[in-house]
C-alpha cells in the first residue's frame, strides 16, 4: 500500500491529478498551482480540449523537471456531485497515473470536496478510492506485465489546519478500510481450483490472526453434521471438496450488547449442480462466494478500526458440483431448524446453504441480521450491474443500510417482499421449495425463501430484524471501469463498515 500524506502544495511528483467541475473551471487552489507550473492547466482548459465533463481526462506537460505531467479530470456538473462521482474520479486518475508509471503521484482535493463531505470522510474515502483503484489481481502474470504500483500519493489541500488534522484521521481509517476491501477482492479473484471451501476458511483464520478481540472458528464436515445443517451438507455432497462453516466473532463492546450478525453466501464454485448451467453462465462462478468475502472483509475492518460494536460473520462455504453423489431435483433437505426444503432446481443452491446460516444466527440473539449473497440473475436483470437489491420489511433497518451505502458511494435499490412471492414458494411435499412456481419475480422469490428461515417455526414470528442484499453489483467484467479494474470490486464492505459505525 502506498504512503499517503497531506501537503499544501506540490513538491516533486511524476503526475499531478487536478479534478475540475464542469461549470466552475479551475479552482482558486488549482490556479495557484497553475501559476507555479507554467500555466499548463489553464492552457489545456482554455484550448477546449478539456471541459470538466464527468471522467473526461486530459494530460498536459510542463518543462519543469520536478513536475512533467499534469492530468485534468472532470467531475461533471456541480449539482450532480456525490461521493460516488468523487471516488470514480479519484480512481480513474490513479489508474491513469499508473499507466504512466508515476510512482509518486499528487492529487488535488478541492475545497468543495472537503465542504461537501467533511474533512474526515473526505480523507477517508479519497484514500479508499485511490487504493481500490490501484489494486490489480495480476500475481499470475509475468513480472514485466504486472501493473505498476504507486509508492506515494500526496493529497494536495489548502484546507485549514483543523481540517487537515481531521483529514489525516480519515486517511488513517481509509487505509484500513481499503486493505480490508482488497482482502475481500483477493478472496473472490483467486481461481476456484485454489479457493476451495477449505482455503476460504483458512484465509479467514489467517486474516483474523493477531487482530484484537477477533476470533475465527471453522466447523468441518463432522461439526456441520453435529449441528444438523442438512441444507449445507446436501448442496456440498456432489463435490470432492468438503464444506466449511466459517464464524468470525468480533467483541468490541460489552457482553450485554447484542451483536450485529452478517451472513454471507460462500459458494466457491457454482456449476449449477445436476441442473447444470450453460457454458456462458458458468464463467465467473468463482465469484459466487462474494457475499462471504464481503462479510469477512467488513468484520475484519470493524475489528481493525476498533469499533465499539459486537459483530459476527457467518459464512457457509461449499462447492456446487455435478457427480454421482450430487443432490438432485426433487430431493428434500432438512435445515438446522427442522424445516424441510424441496429442491426444484439444484442451481438455486445459494439460498439453500444460507438457510442453515440464518438458523444458526438465532443462537446469538442478535440485534439484527444482514445477509449478502450473489443470489439471483433476476436481480441483475432488474437493476443492472451498478446497483444491488435490498430486501427487508423493517423500514428503520432499510433506511440505515441504504443511507450508509450512499454515504460511501455504494448503490442499493429497495425491492419488494410480499405474499405473492411467498405463495410461489410453497411446496406440496415440503415446508418450502427452493424454486418458485413461475419464472417472474425471481429476486423476490429468493428473498422470501431466506425470510422463511428468519422466523420461529411454531409462531411464525420474526426471530430478529433481518435484511437481505442481493449483490448484483459485486463484480465488473471485461476491462473493468475507468476507476476500477475487472473482477471482484469489494462491494458491501464499505457500506457495512459505515453502517456499523
């Protein structure tokens, strides 16, 4: 991770990144820098090669040996400015600087950014965006083909001394958060033949090692059997890789404070099982454990930030593979709470393993339970790849989760739970089926299946407040985005850290 520091002006640097609003042109601070560097900023701006449109970029060059390269990057219209816009601009600038092999890079943080978000959050999210942008999963490439890492990032700000101190606090916390986001991305990006349930559990233990008040526990297949987690066992039985049930417990508050329990889907590879996926849909199924990676990353960050909260992460982990021992369509599995699940399709396996985790969550008598899962293609069809679905009937919980996500630039969209979806999941031969009676409303059908396991088996009353996040925006394919490289993007970690605060 590069060193980050705040400076009032630019010293020696290989690239100076200057964000600019579309209407306002160069800020007063940027004009001061412009005067030092031969007027290169104003020349580029006045030539109309650059107008400040969102993510528009233009390089300019000076004759000074201490600063040869300047990058103007657009923030778009000021009325549309948000944390997400700022972080995308920061990330795009950092990736562009890496492309020029600028090991020492400076980034101007405009006064408007500090004013809009407050100095601490501005420092935190600037650093988080920069480090997430710099990340590249390229350890399997030749050394000469790997991305150039930036050694030092200077944040250039003319903020008052008091604001500078708050920004520095944000920088310190942002480094921790970014480290945990990228740890989550590493778990997801690792090839599935390597990232087995056993290795996912081992990595969780390694990440927790030495972190104060953070404990990692892993159930092996034998222990999973003892806990009667029949759904997790059923999905895993087609693979030669044994299942694991991962528990991270962070105790940052008193014993009497109820914990927030985060549950994450941990399918380390999903072939669809006997309901085999078509070839094109099997690609990227190493990412089907990103819910698990997100809750591991968020809990790790909570512990490293020493938040005064109790947090538990639960990750049921297994592969979903076709073989002679695979679970079958029309099988009936028995969850940990004794409820029976009719299997309509073995490719709707994520909700099945989460059933056992949601049952196990009740033993903590939690303040709330929030699950994260790459659960349905239907959510991606509904919302695209930039927003994830949020499901809950708890209005306060919904507002807090959505507000926390927005604050750090993550995007959620509330989708419905309802009796029409619950009706669709009824089974003639079991307590519930894992596949709805029709193909419509698939994201909501998946959500009400999960909801079923958050309720008391006798009274039907909720055991705890619950929300489900269907992670439609967890990966970027192709070449990625201007502000982030392709693969797992760490969605969910930052939003949950902000929520836990």
